[in-house]
C-alpha cells in the first residue's frame, strides 16, 4: 500500500483540529508580547515562578527537542509503509499526561534540567523562534498525513523511560504550550495588579 504525502493525503479531522490548536498557541504567544518592556518580560513573580520570557524559552527548548523525534518517527513510518488516517488513539499514557498538563493545572511538575531556561533572552528573539517552531510543527503535521500516527512511537525527551505514539507527541507539545502560555498570562495579570 502506498503511503500518501502531504501533497496527496487529505488531513484527517483530528490533525486539522490539532493544527488549529498550534495556530491558537502562536496567536496567544504573540499577544503575550504586546506592550511588554524588557523588565516585564524578565520579571519573576517569585523565586518559584518563571517569568513570561522563561515560559516561552522553555516552550522553544521543548519544541527543539521534539522536532527530531517526530522527524525520525515519520521517516520510520514512511519506510515501513504504516498507512493510516485515524481516528488516532492516545492510550492511557497519552491521556494521563495530557490531563496532567492541561491548564489550569492542579499539580506542579518539576522539569528536567535540560529544559530549564538558562537566562532570559530578548523578547523579539524568543517570540520569533517560537513562531518558527510553530511553523515547523505545523509542517510536520501536514507531512504526517496518511501515516498511522498511533502506531509510531517516540521516547519522551523529558523522561527516557516513557514512550508514546506520535499523535500523542503532537498533542503533548501543544497541551504543554497551553500550560505555559496560561502560566505566562497569569504572570502578566499579576504584574498589572
């Protein structure tokens, strides 16, 4: 069976909705920067909370880690001819992780040191990079059309003991974005109070 490419395979409804979620996250990130100066971008509400800038830098680092994992899995799926159009399943691990990450969150999770922002970078640079990563992730969703995304797995970049399917990986990236965009929005609201 021939596996379709982005040019030939229609995008399943689940992936179309997913693309919209990424576009929505891109817009939320853009709005976060509106009218902010460098001090507000870098200001931490407390020692235990990240600044707006740190939240966005963390999301960029996360996308940077996920993109090669997704690329490898899509390449493998094409090589093996794993065709599929969904519906794609999340499984118990995917459902659990998504539930834990979705804002407003009830549980604070400690991130791996590799994902902790080392310093606050300039707002324009961080937002431009976020926008570029969103473009790359959207392109991967398009390229995934025609593949059985719930039959291709990746190892979590946050914990090497955890594996989940590529559909879950796409879902977790955008849910994780919503989590930290919400966190950054709360920091912005607190700064105004």
